C-alpha cells in the first residue's frame, strides 16, 4: 500500500510539474528564398512539401512557412533567415488583418526573425502589399534585415497604414533598414497603434506614424 501511494504521489508531482512548465521553444531555419506556404500549419515542422535538390531529402522551409508555424505554436520561437532576397509572392490567411488572405507576412505569436544582416537579408513586397503585419497580442523581434517596397492602401485601423510594418502587438526592431515603403496617405515605413515599441539601430527612409 505504501509503495502504491508513493507511485501515485510521484505521478501527481510529475503531472503538476508538466502543467507548470512553459511551452518549449521551437526554432526554425529558413533554407529557401521562395515564398511557398507551409503544407500543414501547426504540426511543428516547417515544410512546404517541396523537397530540395541540395541537400537531397531536405524539405523546403521558407520564411512564410516558418512564420506560419511559429505563430501557430505556443511559446517563443526564433526564425533564422540567411542571406538572400525574399520576395513576397504567395498569400496566406491573416484573420486580424481585415480578414481573408493577404500577401504580407502575418505574425500572430511570439516570434523572433533573425536575419544575416540588413545589407544581405532583404524582405521585398514589390509594392503589392505591406511587408509584415503583427497581430494584437503578438510579440515580434526583427533584426538584421531590410524591409522594402511595401505598399498598403486603405484607411481602416487594420487595413491601412504602415507600408513596411503594421504593428498592433509588441514590436522590437534591431539593426534593420526600412526603405521605399508607402501607403496611400504618406510614405510610412511603420505604423503603430499605442502598443510598446523599441527601435535600436534601425534606419528609416520614411516616417513612422504612431497613433
């Protein structure tokens, strides 16, 4: 009886400990400059379903797919992005951004994007949409990238403003450059609506709009 009680207490302690633990981080490394979406969002695997030729057997992990996975998982996650120009060409759901699907990257979790340097890691929307949307309650840290050629039209709270980034969450930008981003009312790189924001060694070629 004593042994059984001991086993029971041990099991309960293990369960309590597991409940109290924060969600583990799931980090991703981008290995393609294409813009394909994740094949199964929420499974914890960054994969577009496309097999890379080199190295053989490796599945493609794009920046869009990595953001989708990181945003869909609990906990804080780091996305490492290598040198290259990442041109936005696909559209994926972003419910907080006027609903529907959008070309821009949609961050809705706790996500850090770590580029190889602003001179070599370029995120380019081709003036077809803004580059990044950060949803309410999301936390984003972006470093070592250039965000360029974003454009956003419309005048609503979530639909217009911030050709480079529209931030409704908590945003930190480090060692990055914003250039040639615009919206209908002005050439605005980043638009905020009250939330915390930190800019460290960030270069803006357009104004910042803080409401």
